[in-house]
């Protein structure tokens, strides 16, 4: 038995909740803190897919060539706020530098290493928390609007297969057989056979946190302001006039992680990809599985409460108001694919935490060994939350890690 130690996990989304559970089950006394209810922020409104195939990053060798079309063409899955460009310019330039083939292949390999453990670790935590009833297993369909875009995707498909992803090619006529409600506008696509979804991500996370609390974990609804050193092997975490000294503080607050202050924290180049969703509550059975629209940059996902159209990328920071043009774009793209959609329902804006190389930081701080980072999972926080939690626990307990943690070290940005 290892000696009991006190830990605090900052952030009660998918990543933070999984970190808290893994650490608790390894014998630690753990508290979980977030100013919002569990799973109510970025984890709430995503496409609800556990995307075990998602090893191809947004920053891609083809991005530079296609950037004008993505920004200015009739199909606009990417939007950049002109007012935000000066503030994000260093991040954006670094992001574009990581579009080189060599660097993209490094990212694919590092994401693939995590993704190979995503299914087993996710299912183990979800089922042990009594949330198995939210699991839907019918694969994930990904569609191309024309033969050119389908042909252009073959290189990425091959790279996914090299990472061990199970993929079946789907011809145009078979698309309608799989999903009869779709309009006959697609040139074919691929079926990610092992892809699955959680039909209500927030409810899954709430059950994870409920299990954590039943097993003796402490849940605190408050905002962490700063973290300071309390010696060689402890830090003091400050929140709303209170403080707590712990052996380890795990920062898993997603896009808000770098807003925490303190000399024990590194300055890391985190920014956010804003994503939106539009709900269609009267169409809960329009599709039998998540369907990705490759050229539109979004997913149509059947979830509890209706059909969710979710995705796109907007670079505008954490503080800008929602952009109604993004919502209109998503609605129009969804209706082209599914003409039977009825009235639009709730809408949502979320914030994907993203580093320029599209890899998370999962490592100790270079400033203090008691601070551990677990954020920056871009589009795959729901998918990689459980394996990240396991890796964080192994790092803290100095166990052999489930994957080589070198690609996810914060030090890659500190040279």
C-alpha cells in the first residue's frame, strides 16, 4: 500500500473527472474542484463521439493550400475573428508551422498511442460508474461530398489504418442503405467500425463524479485563482478566499487552465477552438449513428434529446460572444444532409483547448514537481479523458506509464 496523499484536481469535465477517479482508485485522497456543475462546459455540447480514430490533427499539410477556401468559400467550417488575430498571432504562426508533414506525422503517432487505449479505459470507468446505459455502439460514418474530396482523403485514411484503426470503405449507394434519411448528395465515405458514442456526455460525467463522491472523494464548487509553492513537495491552491495545501495539484480545466496564476506554473501557448452545436429535438431517430460531414466540418449525432449538429472551428478566444453566423452555417449544412429536419432547438458554444501542435500537455510543471498538467486535448477530450487520467495517476505514482509520455511534456514549448 502506498501512503495516502492529498491531491486536488482542478476541472470537472471528462478529463478532470477521469483523473480524479484514477487517482482515488490508486489509493489517494482526492478533491475535485470546478466552479460549474460536472460536465456542464466543453464536455456538455460536443458531438458525443468517442472518436478512437481521431489521429489526424486540424493542422495538416493541406491546410495552407486550402486556407483561403476554408475562410472565404461557400463552405466555411473555419472562421477567424479579425479582432482576435493580433492577440493570437504567435499561436497561429506556430500552429501553421506544425502543418509540415514531418511534424504532422509526429502528432499522428502521438495521438495514435493514446487512442489505442481510449476504448478500454473509457469503457472501464463508464461501466464501473453505472453509466453503461449511455453507450451506443454502431460505428461512425464519415462522408465526402464529391469524388475529389474522397480521393484527397485517401492518404489520411491510410495513416489511420497504420495506427490500427478499423475502417470500411462505403460507396455512395451503401450510404443510403446505412442511413436512409440522408440526402443523396454524397460520393461515399468510410465507416469507423470501432467508433462509438455516449448519448449524453454530461450525464455520463455526472455519474463518474457521483461514483467518485460515493467512494469518499470531495467535490468542491469553486474557482481556483492561483497556485503557490508550499515547499519542495507541496503546493497551496487558492480559491475564493480559501486555500488548501496538497501534495499534488492536477490542472485539467481545459481552455481555462492557463488562466490560473502562480509562479509554479509554466507559460504555455494554449488557445481555444470555439465549437458550436444546434439541436433538432423533433428528430431523435433521423440517424442510427454519428455521421461526419467531411467538407462541412461537423457531425450529425443522435443523442438523448434529439439530433445534434455539432462542430466547425472558430478562432476568437474565450471572451467573445457567440457568433450567430456559425449557428446558421451549421443549421444550413445539417439541412442539406438531412432534408427532413424539423424546427431548430437549443444552441451552444464550447471551447476546445488546443496547443499549436494539436497534442495535449500531460506532464509535470517545470517549475514545481507537485503541479501536473492534463489539458489541451483539442477535439478529443471526451475520447482521451480516461486514458489521460490513467497516465496522470501513473506519473504521480511513478509507475510504468501506459504510453510513453515524452510527446506530451510541457517542456516541448519551453526551449
